[in-house]
C-alpha cells in the first residue's frame, strides 16, 4: 500500500474546521484506492505567532521542503495587521518553495447557483495559471520625501516625453512607491506550463496584461508570450487587457480554456472567477513547483467571524485536497473526490449556508466521504 | 443665451460616429434649455499621427487648456502598437490637465439587460472615483540585466526578512520592472472629493487597495484614507481588497455608494462595473479637474471592426455629454439628457446590437434627441 506523508497547516479562523473535512475525505479515498496518508501537523498561524513571535521559521520551511505537497487551511486574523500573516506565512511559503504556478480551476459544477444569467456548467470550465513568485508580489517598495523621488523621476520619466513630463509635485510632499519585477526565466516557465496544459485541454491560451499602460513590465511579458506561442503553433492564443478580461469572465466565460496571468492580475481575476463558479466556498487553488514542494489550499480566507460555528463550506478545501493527491500521483482517487463533490451538490440535500442550505461543515464532509465510498 | 465653446476630439475607429450623436443630443438640449455650443474640432488620433507623426503637441494641449471641458470620442487603432495612442493622447491629456478624478457612475438603467441574476436597477447605483494621475500609470519602468537588478534587490528587499529574502535569480537573466507611486497630496485630493460626493449621496465610502501585499504603496493609501475619514465622522467607510471587490460587484453591488480607488485598480473594476450596468455601450466617464480642464468620454475603446458601420451604441457617449454639460453648469439639461436616454431604453424600440436590437447609431441619437425635445 502506498504511503504518503503530508504536512498540514490548518492555520487560522475556520482553517482547522475545513482542513478536518479535507483530511476525512482524503482518508476515505485512501481506504478505497489503497493508499495511506500520514498527516503531519504544523502549528503556524495567528495563535502560534502571538505566542512565540514566529511566523514561520527557516527550520520549519526546511523541514517542509522534504515533502512533495503541503495541505493548507487558511491564514489571517483580525488581531494582527493585514499582511503580516499572509506575507509571513502564505507568501513566504510560495516564495521559499518557488511555487511558481498558482493553478486555479474555474469550473461551475452541475447544480451550483451561478450569479450569471444564461450560463451553465458547459460555459464555465477553464483554468487560470497565475504566476506566483514575481510581479508586484516581490514586496519591494518604500516611502520617500521630495529629494529622492525627484531624482527618481528625473532619471526615469521615460514614458511621457520631455515635452509633457510628469506632473507630480515632489517638492513638498511625501510619496510611497512600489516596484514590480518579472524575469525572463520566471515568465517563460509559467507560460511553458500553460501551453503544455492547453495541449492537454482545448489548445487555447489567453494571456492577461496591461501592456498599453504598464508597458515596461507587461511589454516584456507579451514578448515572452509571443516567443513561447511560436513554439506551439497548434495552440490558439490571444491577449486580454486585464480590465477587459473582467468583462469577458462575466459575459463570455465560455471563451476561455487556459488563462495565463501575471501574479497580481491573477489574484484579482481568480476571485472574480471564483464568484462565477458559485463563490469562494467552491474555489480551490494549487501553489505548484513541479519539481519541488507544492501547496494546496482553498482560495478563500480564514473567515474569523464563522470560526468554531461548524458552518462554512468545506468544498473548496476538499477539492484542493483532490488536487493535492493528484499531485502525489493518485489521479483516479482525485477524480473520484471531485465526482463525489459533484454528486453531493447534485443531490442538494446537504449544503452549507453559502449555497442556500443550512447544513454543517462536518455533515458536508461526511456526506462527500460517504458518496465516495459508495461510488 | 449662454454660449459655450467645447473642443471635441472624435478620435479613432467609431469615435467620430458616436461623437456625432453626442453633439446632436447636446445641441438639442441647448435648443430646449437655451444655450448654444460652439464645437471646436481637433484632429488628434491615429490618422493624424500616421500623417504628421504628432500624437498631441504641447501647443494643442495649451490651446485646449483654455476650455473647461473637452469631449472625447475614442482613441486606439490596430495599425499602431498598443499604448502609443492611448498614452500619447488619452493619458497625456489626463496628466497634462491634471484631471485627478476619473468619475464613473455605475448605474443600471431601467430596461437594460443586466448579466447578473436577481439584480435590478435598485441594486446597481453607485459611483467609482478613480484616482487618475498617479499609481502605476506614471509610466516609470525599464529593463535590466542582472547587475542592476541585484543591487536593487539588495537595497530594497525589505519585505521578506533577512532569513527568507527573495528567491529571484538575477545572475543570468533579464528582468523588466515597473514602478508605481502615489503622493500625499494626490491621494488626499481624490479622497476628499469622494467624501464630499458621499455627503451628497448615501454617506458611504468604500476604499479599494491591496495593502496586505503591496503594503508600501497601499499601506500609505490606507493611512491617508483613515485620516480623511476622521474628518467625516458621519460617513460610513470600509476597506476592500481589490480581489474581493470584484466578487462584491457581482454578488452585492447594492452595498456600494461611492468607491474610491487607486488608478490601476480603478481601471480594472470600472470595466467590471460597466458590464454590471449592462455593458460598455452604456458606460460614461469623466476625467475631472475641478479647477481646470476636464474631459468626458465613453469608457469603451475605438472598436475598429465596427468603424463606418453605423452600428455601435452611442449611449455611453451621449451620457458622457450629459456629464460634460453638467460640468459647464447646465444641470437641468444634463438630467434631461439622462432621462431621455432612460426613456429611449424603456421604449425599447430603437436599440443597437449590443442591447439585443438591430438599430443604427444615428437612429438611437435621433430618438434620444427627439424624446428630449418632446419631454
Ligand atoms: C491572502 C493574500 C496574500 C493572497 C494573495 O494575494 O495572493 C490571496 O488573496 C490569494 O489569492 O491567495
Ligand atoms: C485606454 C487605456 C489607456 C485606458 C486606461 O487604462 O485608463 C482605458 O482602459 C480607460 O479605462 O480609460
């Protein structure tokens, strides 16, 4: 019998409750498909931080790097300033393990309420591949008084020509700035992954950028996209400005197959995508390093106000669990979990509040595990 | 009789066709409400650029700065690389005239098809105030080989602590970077405008940022927001991460009254907002400098493929025209144009293809002008 060791970080808020259901369903899948998971718990999150002052130590990260896939609940707590835990744990892990693919299936399951008129599961079935280690997520920025900013402006104002320049008054005021960066290698690898994925799907890759305004960073992105596209002449491609793609996600989700996007725009459009597929309670995500340690999570947050109420939807987490075991090589078991989720939703007996029901987190987990075993 | 001189830049693609209808309706409003508009045509756009090499000269901008409000069609042409015309004309004007408010009403009119289930005009009626001169729109960026980027990283990697650092390999590769900047003054003025607007509406301002990740630039934004909010204790406020707000625009547009947003996020969420109000054919925008030269435009592009077909929807442009004459002080006439648009839509006789009809641009303009005169 295959044996897997999987580190699990339940995290904050509702994290432990949803992770418990995810483990339950994976364990059931193991029973059915003949594998066994040894869950190794890690305490990182708000409480651990408040008690010890540690977000996540290098030792913990090193230890985690022995494993192929981490199962993550959710990170974030009202007692701590926004960003501290998210950056110190979630983004730290994404960066440390160089999980350069953030894979987000946008799939409307049969029986799920979609906020869009006239759209059915046949219309909403695509994948967003979000670059996950670069762009405006590198955390470089600061504040400056006039002197520094003026120099920076003098040196850099390349966009508006000498005639018009920039009209930012820097003499008397403070400014804050932020830098985004993408590299050739970082851009190429996420695009190659996307084209490979499209080859296995419907051979269509849509790129997202804002090359008409953020021309330096996304002009580069476009060039790299074109270069990779040339190597895949059988794959259809198009460019989408990030503003426009928010419209198409709502109006024509059926246009998309694989969407490749820089990190920050990916963050934005996948939340919108989650809504189109029925809400955050149903949206899983994988942070993937194909040759290293990956990490799977629901894309929603820690919802502190629902903590301990056994109320929230565990489906995103269970689905993320399916992605996790697929990564471990248990494809059949993964498919089986997804079809048990679909069955649970179709039967429409056991649903949480966000899906219009009044059932509990544990009941949904139990029901999906039951269906899986009976399938 | 009041006399106004209004410069008009029809621009590219369908620009001249929609601007013709906008002028027609404003002229009708003038007839009815006793004012006269002298339209002063400017040739700037793709053809002018290809013929003369000029995007928009400083002389033209100086000339335009004599006027209170400019009427703009649309800019953009397939023969020219993305960004050249948009930056060289549209953004150049926004920056040159320091039009720091980009005002975008998101209002679902009675009788318009909304892509969202269960939402009615009562649910979709808010205003986005987009900062329009700073942020990632300042056009500062570039490319670098390893040497430079390494220094930059060394100096700046403040986010991930010394232990984890950044995992970007800069030794062997090229990078592209982009810088965004916001200033205290630039942030305060757009927020003050937003709170003043909320005081006249439903006393609720929602701020958009991504302070949990782009902490330098948007942490500053939040601080300024809090400072201005303190001065308006009667106004309800909240923060929205940009990823989350795309969900709420779809799920709960009724939550919003005034939404204040940094430039780039504003670009993204107002396209989504346009879709929620029925599509780009119905979405006007104003680039406003309350003490200088403003500019009004439909927020859609130049749609080159429809050029010359007398097919596209002129309503966004006509509505932008209403905003323009309101800026000139003709509030009653402006309201009258909006109500003629509403009447035209309600009668549902004369609609363009995007609204499910098969009528022409000119017929819609004629019909709205007729209704206006008969009202
Ligand atoms: C919590 C936050 C740092 C994170 C992000 O911005 O990536 C989240 O929104 C996501 O999409 O996983
Ligand atoms: C055309 C483009 C430069 C512009 C922008 O990004 O601001 C447009 O999308 C808009 O929203 O007015």
